[in-house]
C-alpha cells in the first residue's frame, strides 16, 4: 500500500509519518521544495506519476488567535487552494481512500457542549478564526460531495487542539498550549517573577497529544470507510479526548512541568475566543478508537522534545 502524507513536515503530518513507519506500507513524503500543493498542475502531475493508494491531507496553514486575526486572507486562500488540489487530484487519479483533517474550530461559536458532529453549520462561527474554519468546512463538504457523486471513499476527521513534538512555539502565532510552554520555559531560564497569559484564564479547551491523532489516522485507514461516516448520518468524525481544561489550569499544569516557581497573571483585555469548546467523540469511539495519552503525559513528552531541540 502506497500512502501519500500531504504536509508530512508539520506537527500533525510528522506524527502520522512516525506512526505509519511502523506499518508495512510505502510512504510518499514530498517537501515544499519539490511539490507546491497550491499549484494545481504540479499536484496533478504528482498524483499521475506516483499513483498513491491512500492520501492523508494534513497540509494546512495553521495558527492561533493572533495569526488568524492578522492574516485572514492567507488562511482562507491557501487552505482552500491546497485541499481543492489534493481532493480533486485524488479523485482524478483513482485514490482508494482519502482522509481529510480539519479542526474543532469548524463549529459554531455558541454550539452546545460537548460538540456533536451534527452541530456543524447550525449557527454563526467564532469571528476570530472564521476564514480558517470556512476553508475546513469546505473540505468536509468536498469529501462528502465526491462520495455522493462519485462514490469516493473520502471522509474527514476533525481533531481538537493538537500539541506535541514538531509544534510551532512562536509566542504570537502559535496555539495557546505551545505558546505557554515556551513562555514558561523562557521565564524560568530568565528568572522572571511572573508570566502573562492572554485572556481571563476561564476559557476551556480540549487538548490532544498529536500521536493520538496519528493513531486515529492509522486506525481510519484500516477500519473506517466513508460508508461508516455518511451512512450513519454524519458529515465527519470528531477526534479528541473529551477532556476539557480551563486555560488557567493549563497554565498551572505547564508551570508544574517546566518547574517554574513564579506568578501567573492574566491579560484580561486580550481576546480568548469562545469560552468553552470540547468535542463529543462518541462516534469514533463506537467504531473502536480511543485516545491513550493524558495531558500530563503529553506535556512531559512535548517539553522534553522542546528542551532537546530548542532549549
């Protein structure tokens, strides 16, 4: 079996690569210097030349609240372009299975919690990352449409907030957990008396160690079909832990892992997005997949990676 991992160098893609290297498969991993996924002709020629059996689309422009607010055009344009080229190329060249990866931010700002798949498109999105969310919703609908019209075994997995080795730890453009991990590490190194956290600290999020998502993708290749998803009335499947953490508690947990002894303060004038966001993962759990890593285990592994590579 030949598997093309689009975005294999990113946080998610590299975890999927590590996971699938344990299997008896042939992996296609091509860097941006050799394949520009925003180029439709180049992507089409890649599919024609390599003829993958399975595609996992982990290629995306991602970032936190600040990045989404600052570069909304980049987020919607680049993500639409990349996924359109991959999904249509997979159809055109008769790929047997495609798994499209999205994000829990696709759901309405005030969705009922925990969030079920059927809550998609029931009310307005969170404005701070709406362009990114719209692009991911388009990817879900594209996979579903190619299934309906052409019978393609294409479906979507919607992960919660990911973290782990290979994450972007930029203080402004990364996700909250990665940014906090770096903040606390540098505060400890520089003997700072306090660390500032965006928002009130009351917002709650679900965090997933990226190796769990990689495992879900491997499980999906072998055990999930588009019929399993759409035949049960869903448009996609949530993938997460079902556990939610207030940002204040997350900050304390990271301070503990880093062994930072100073104070934690909150910049209450900074945006923090929706106040609660946790997914209902019962559909994929019923199909046989569950997460393995606790937040504590994942943070320890991520911090060890960070110290080794950036500390």
